[in-house]
C-alpha cells in the first residue's frame, strides 16, 4: 500500500510547525520504500497535489479549538472538519471540499486519510521552536503516527 505521511504547517510560526516536526521525526524512524514522508506549507486545493496517487495518507498539523489544551493530540478523519464550499478563491477551500473536488475530477484519491492534530498555543509569533506544551507532545504524536502506519 503506497502511503504518505504529510507534515503541514509553517515552520517559522512557533506551534504551527508542529506537523512538520512530527513528520521529520517519523521519517527518521522509517525505512520502508512504500512510505513517503513529506512536508508542506500548502493547504486547501493545493494539498491535492501532494496526496493524489497514494492509497493511504496521514496528515499531521496544528489546530486551535475553543476548549482544547495546548499539546493535546487528536486523531481525526476528514469528516470531522466543518464542510463548507468556498469556490471564490483556492485559499478558502477546506480539506473536505478539496477532497470532494478531487473525487469529482476522478483523481486517484487516497482510500484512507487520517489526520493527527496537535492543539497549538501560539501560531502567530515568529519562532522555529514550539511552545513547551506542544514540544512535549511531539514524541507522543510520533508514536501515534507510527502505530497508525502498522495498524
């Protein structure tokens, strides 16, 4: 099964880079030619370019929820995100809409997509380091991704 582990975010905006950091650590622990580990700052419609052609995709990203605690890790599916179509700009298309569009265009879309998100504390200040709470969550997030790969 051709699999992609994709860390997303902005590595110079503190906790927003957590997905990329987790993907880098996962990549250091893997030696499987069927698994590709990659990083991207892309979102929405542009994310399709990264995931087309894979059977299974694991996306790792930062998230901010109303009641979440910094460093909390969530295992999610695309359906867990709000579904709203915004077609006036590619920057407004969310993940679910991009995936639906990929299917409508008959692209080779992944059969399984899992999303691991880490509750971020700071995604606005310039820093290549995560906050301590998010930094402490990285080893557990790596472990969860590795378990997902064998499961």
